[in-house]
């Protein structure tokens, strides 16, 4: 299996907006009198806004209608977007720029595959708005991770077959989505303990891309038809 493309999750891989998400959800929960903490926040990694809200509402003492839930999700997003105004290229995670430039030098296609509907704003604020060969995000899909839709769409837009794609993820839902897409997956951060991943590293900076591409021809995808 030859790696011809790398598909990056955005939050937690290229840039960390986890704290912004936490603060925004905390503001919403406080306003509604719902208990919320960082442990609950950890369960929201890699999934959609509405799915995240449903998890938070497990601690609610009252029922909410669909229209109320839609308003709450919009309110959370407003909190989050205000926090994103602080974002800049200085917030890129360690070694991201060097890794992206190295992959481009190798002729590797690159895409972003994110469940976030705010990925265009985030990419612009960190100076990567036009850097990638393709993007697929929450604005394009109907099913969020662990469904493989976002990664399959990214591969389609790159015009690269799934079996030639390496996904980099920091959430277990994303690892599962990559496997469901029959792609090779590097798990970093909190996802590094997921033994389903083909490769694991503490973070993007500690991933050995020289070794990955040295051995890429030897890899046999376990999920091929």
C-alpha cells in the first residue's frame, strides 16, 4: 500500500481549540443550570455539535424540544466563534508547518477532514485557508465521525483511492471513522491508546514521518475488500 495522501483532522492535530470548545460549552451549561466538567468535555471530541449537546443534556433536569436544542447549539457556537477571534498562526501546534511543507515536497496530497462547521474560519485564522489540496468538513456531510463520510469525501476531492490515504486523528471516533473508510490511521494525543490504529504517537511533532514513508510500501491494509 502506497501512501499518496494525508488527511488531517483539524482540532487537536493542526491546531488546538479544545479549550475554546470547553469554555463555550461551559458557558452554555452554566446558563442552563446543567452540570458540566472537563471529563464530560473529553467525551465530545471528534463528534458533531448536536451529538455533543445530547451528551451534555444527559445531566439536565428538564426536557428540551428540538427547537430549543437548535437554539442552544447556535448559542454555543456563538460563544465559540467569539473565542476563535483570538486564534492566529501562532496557535499552530508544534512542528505542523515543517511537516506540511515536508509532505508537500514529497508530492503527497493533503486534505482536512473535520466534523467542525467552523473549519474554514479556523484555517483562515491560522494562515492555512488555501494551503490544502482539498477540505471536507461539517458543512459538507450528513453523518459525523465515526461514520467515514468526511474522510471518504476528502479522498474523493483529492481523487485518491481510500487505500492510499493516511488519516491523522486525535479522537477515537476519528480513528474508527478512518478504519471504516478503509484507510491507514495514525492516532495521536488522547487517541494514541486506541489499539485499532495502525500507528500511534504522542503528538504530530513526535510522529516519525521518515519511517512512515520509508515503510509505506510494506503496509497491507487489513480492511481491504
